[in-house]
C-alpha cells in the first residue's frame, strides 16, 4: 500500500493506492503544534490494519516535516519520501527563485501534465487560491490570492456585526438577509474572480483554448458557478504524489 500525504496549512489530505489509482481519501485538520506522538493517536486509528510500504509527502508546513518523518520511522520503520529539491519530477521550473515554488504546486503540475495537458492553467482552491501556468511541462509562473475561507475569516474577524456563515451557494445572488448576503459576496465573488483571471491569462498568452484544471478543497463548491470551461479534479495533488512515487521508487 502506498500512502500519499499533502500537508497543507489548513488540512492534511491522505490518499491510499495499491497501484495506479487512488482508492481512498481522508482528511484531518492541520495542527502545527502537535507532536509526533499526538498525531500518532489519530493516524494509528486511520491506518489501522493497513500495510503501508511506501509514503510520499508534499508539505508546505515545514514545522510538521520532522513530526511526520518521526512518526513513520517509529511506527512503520519507513523513511518517507518528501517532494523536495533533488526529487525526480519531470517538471522544469522557470522562476526567479525555484526553491520558493511550493511542493503542492509541483505535484499539481506533475499530475496535470500526465493526465490532461502539457500546457495548461491549474487553479487550486485551498488556503490560498493559486493559478499555475504550465507550458510544455515547464512551470512558467504563478498567481496567488487569498483563498475563499481566508477571505471569509478576514471579513468576519474585522467586522463586529457580521455573523459566521457556512461556505455554500446561497439561494439567490442578491441576498435579503445578512447570512445570504455574505455567502453571495464570498462564493459568487470568488467564482467571478476566477473567471476574470482565467480570461486575463488567456488574453495575455493569446491562448483562447488553454486547458484549465480546477482542483483544491473548495473546487467542488465553485465549479458549478464558473462561466469558463474547466476540468475538475479534486484529487489532482494526490495523483501527482503517486506519480512522484513511481518516478523515484522504481527508477
């Protein structure tokens, strides 16, 4: 069994595979101050009865890298493979500082270029919403803005009279109560921003038929609201980590 882990700022997503497909996905909240032993309580329950032979990890939370490394060494006698500099990815990066490019973005590029198109724009809706432009399997640049939950939390925390709301599509665009007004502004506003950015990128690159891949934790919420045509794959990053496993473990 191959265990694939995406350690994000908000959520830790884990996928299981016995071959070329992802068989199960489960998630836990990211808690940066937890120790290896504390994570072990949760992970041992989730992984109970499974034979884990390989672990591949993408992490944008450096303080948890040693925590997860220690867990798999202590409990499984496995050295996890982290997606870092020196790992075979097949992705070329053009950047002022390639070391700044997050492993999550690289994993997305790997999967997108293998499964969909070697030239594409990947829109990832997580703690941040990112737009990653890939040309002939080369990562050429990224746009980063606040994610939908980040926007909601910023709005609520800075405005005394606004209530907490669930992130869901409201029944109508123009709200008639405070909760629906907030939902509409955040959800439809984010969808409109994504549509607008896609159009700007297509226009600047003169690529009207550019393939757009939509992924991330909030992708399913936003997908149906978009006017631009996209390919939806909420397991893109995990699929990229599986490809990393085969490019490195079996080389």
